[in-house]
C-alpha cells in the first residue's frame, strides 16, 4: 500500500478508485436528461482530483503535469466553444477529464471520445428519424428527438474517460 494509505483502510482506498467514474457517469446522465453539465460537477471533479491524488501519494510534479494537461485541453476547448463547435459544459467536462487522465493516455482518450462521439451522433440521428408521435416520450427523450437541440456529448466524453482511466497513474497508486 502506498505511504499515504498505510493508516487508511483498504476499503477507503479502493472506494477512491470509483470517485472519477461515478462523477463522470453522473455527468453523462445529467447531460442526457437536461442537456447541461452543471459547473458543480466539473468543480467537484477538479476538487476530487486533488484530494484523491494527495491521498494516493501522487507527487507534486505529477499533479502539476496533470493540471497542465487539463489547462491545455481547456484552452483548446475554449477556442472550439467560441467557434460554436462544442458546448460549454462539454468543453469543461473534457478538460476536467483530461486533468484526471494526464498526458500518457490523453491521445487514446481523445481518440475514444471521437469514436464514441461519432457513434452517439449516428444513434441520435437515427433516433430523430423515427416518428416522435409513435410513443409518449418523457421530456428528455423528446428533447433528444428534436433536431434543433444539440447532442449530449458528455456521454462520449464519459465513455472515452472510463476506457482509459484504468491505464492512468491514479488507479495504480491507489491499488498499490
């Protein structure tokens, strides 16, 4: 067990492994249900990163590298947001996920997000071709059916993040 976790229960250490996936799944669900990713979710992810990284024994240098990756992705996404290519919540979620992912898995993460984003777009476009009046739909499903609405890209971001997260440093530090 890593130095910081010697006095901590093993169950707490293992439960910390699920902080990032749980919050990401919550963000994806909120994006589907409301077409919004609240600032509290991304702020919570940032705060949780520092808590989990400190408990896991991540060095200050490693944390700084993760922060740099997150900031670089945030800056790139700010440009994409200004060009109206991504939504604000998606831009923040992608940058916050990059904070957790770090540089070693950043390219695979972006590739997976792109692939899942394409699959998501195809599924939603197919869904939007189906007649809306066939079934009584809940509000969120009607919103997804509306072609003037965007797509809940938080789902693709979450899927990509969950695939690469086990390959990042934090789970290894926590499970050590």
